C-alpha cells in the first residue's frame, strides 16, 4: 500500500495515541495489519532472540470479551483515582490537557471491544518464567517492535493506542486466546482507521527540564 508522505521527523512527532478518533465502523484489511507487523519485526531484540509473538484479534466475539475485561479494569483504575485526569491539578494549563486525555481514555474503555482490530504483542519466555530481577532487558526486546508497529500504522492511515490495563485480567485473556504458559502479553493495541485529517506534535515538558549532562 502507498504510505502517507511523512518525513521521519513528522512521522515520529505526529504518531499520537488515538482513542476518540478511531473509526469503529470501517473494516481494516488483515493484509494492512500484516504490512505493519512486517515492519515491527525489523526492531532490535536482545541477543537477536526475536522472542515476540503477535495475536491479531478480529473475531467480534473475542474482541467483545477482551473489551469487557478492559472496561472492568479501567473502571477499577478510575475508581482508585489513577487516571490521567487526576494529574497536575495545580497547573491549570496542563490540567486541561490531562482532563482531555482522561476523557478520551474513558471513551475508549467503553468501546474497546468495538475496535475492528486488537493487536496483542507477546513474548515467549526463555525457560518459561519471568526473571526475578530487572526486567528492562526482557521487555526492551518487545516494546521497540510495538512502537515500530504504531509508526507503520500511522504511515498507512491507521490509528493506534498503547494500552495495558487488560493485564489485570491477563490469565483470563490468555485462556480466551489459548496462549501457551510460556507466552506473556505485553500490551493491547487497538487499531483502526482514524477519522479527521491529521495530527500535530503534542505539548511536552521543555527538554532542559529533563536533560542532565554527565551528572544529575
């Protein structure tokens, strides 16, 4: 498929989380998802192990079931006061951004099961168990590939959102999908065509507030 005319900097700065603008009615061809996954597989992985596995869910009943687990998890998360909308309340400008983020997250939580494609990136564990110590290297062998997928989707007119709240019910979703015991889920990426025209870079904390040279 022909990709959008995006330079690398524009692609990187305008690949945004899409929630309210996911088109829930337009089917996404599986071949298009496969194109994005082919690009995902070009990401680096520790020791070139390439232990990733990808579950692409299009079946309406399975999507509905996963969506219900996600909705329940989000409801508990919101009740505990952990949503984006509760952050930075002492900063009026940033609080408004957080309110919009929280509102869109709530919107998606009620509609996750209606998104045409749900992609669940997984890792097959060496030895079958998660390590007891630092897991950065483990998940660092999956997450760059997931971001590659999101970038490839953006370049093809698709929107995605990086979510993981369904992992509250990881065992139930694993059983639903028939995952082997040595395969663990890393995220849940709703994927759909997006509505509207395009995206802009998001407001971010100035670099000098988070940059440290040589020492803290």
